[in-house]
């Protein structure tokens, strides 16, 4: 199971477990739309050849290696 599927399953289970008011339903719909837009944008990015695996290491302005971050 991928992270995307796990997030979706958790969202579905949480939504079914409780009754939501209209504002909460709109917020969940907006969040789902943002997730889909992010996933679509990520799929359109060019693939790096020979790079390290995982998320972009400088996404927070730090370089991370094995859980240790260093500023540069």
C-alpha cells in the first residue's frame, strides 16, 4: 500500500466514522483537490537520473542525510 492510498483510506474511514457539518465537508473536498493537484504536478516533473531516492533533500532549506539535517 502506498502513502497516497493509506492517506485516502484514513481519510475515508475518518469521514465515515463521524457525521460532518457542511464546512467540514467543504474543507475535506478542498484538501482532496489540493492533494490531487500536488500529485499531478509531481507526476509532471522530470525524473532525475542517478540522483538520491526519496524527497528533495533541500525542501526545507536544509540538507538531510540519514535523518541529520545541516544548514548550508
